[in-house]
């Protein structure tokens, strides 16, 4: 087997399309297609399923991709040993997280990371659905979960607490008391796609008889609706507390916290650029534990 095949498998899996793989490899997409056809012909097996959205790894392709990732780590480690000296890490680090975590917590930290390590190229990938956050297209994932995958390694960087918030204008028109009935207020709530939210139990227990509601499929979208006077809602304290357009109306909701994890594949964790970015962000996030927990 030509070792160069693994380089093409790696680029095709990470790029997802022939055009993107060509960009990563520095060749035209027709060259990528020709090499892919050649690989699959020589190996007598299909490595990728081709569809309208791009490319998807087959089981054989997954095996080849894992070997390609391992080889990439080995090559980088070899290059560092051959250099005979410690150098600042360089290269791209792809970080996947939710839109709310990026906007409410992570954005200034990424600026600090680039300032500390100007050789890094940080690519932030956002998703409204926590269940959709995977390491298929990223080197690091920052996600709320109480059960991180056993195949991943990383840091538990804190615990996210949530509370009830409303805009001053809404509260002035509709004064809030925690003894109020749900029907006394308009509530901004997540739609059915957000079953993963730690606060889901609170919604089911307290808002089954809510009258008027505004539903949204994005936590950051809920934040925008609430701060613009759309109604009351439950938000993570890291998002709600710093916003001057919001008033916090409760203590952190008891029993509704969720852990926050920064995760990577074990092999990727060995790569210098990923390790440096991971350790830097983990420490900065731990420094913001009081913000995550909604403490003064």
C-alpha cells in the first residue's frame, strides 16, 4: 500500500468534499478524485460513500482514517525530535462548541490564545445542538455533558448553573415572583430538539401548564428573545449574568447543573498544537468557574 494514500484519506475525511480536500493538500480536486479512484481500485474496497452532501467514511475508510491520524501524530513528533529544540506550536486547531458557549464564554479566550501562540490558526465551529458536537470535524470539543465519551480524553473545566432571567422592561410590565403560576407569564423555551438541556427536568416540572410561549431551537436565540423583552426564560448563568439587558430573577436552579468538558481524541492530544491549545483554554475556563456557577 502506498503510504501517500493515508495522506489523501486524512484530507478527504477532514475536508468532507473533494474541493476541500484539494485545498488541504494543495492540489486540484480532479487530482483528489483520481487518487481516490486509484486507491479504491488498488485496495479493492470502497473507502468513502459519495452523496450530494459530500463524502462519508465507510467502515474500511474509518480504519484507514484512524491509521492516518496516528501517522500524523508520529510524523509531527518525529519532526520535533529531529529539530532538536522546543519551538512554538504552529498549525490549525479546530474547536467545536455551541453558539452560546462561543458567544458567552469562549470568544475572548480564543483571542488570548492567539496572542500567546501567534503560530496557531484557530477555527471555531459552532452548532446549536450539543448532540451534534463530535470530533469528526474538529480537534477539540467544548461541550456540556455529565457523561463524556470514554474514548476521549480531556479536562472537566467547571460546572454550569442556570437561573431564570427577564429583561427589565418585561419585569416592569409583569412583576415576577417565584410563587407565580406559569400561566402568569410568557416563557421563552427550547423546542423539542433541545432534549439534552440540563434544565429539561425543570421545564417539564414547572412549565407543563405554561400559557403563552416562545419556542426556539438555539440557546443563544433564546437569550436574544429574553433580553429583548419576549418573556421569561432559563439561561446558563455565564450567559445571563454579564448581560446588562437582563435581570436575574432566581438563584441557580437546584439540581439542574451540568459539567463542562474540553475533550480530544487521545492521539490528537499528543500533537503539540492541540495539547497547547487544550491546556491553555482549560486553565482559562477554570479561572471563570465563578461565572459558570453564577456566583457574584
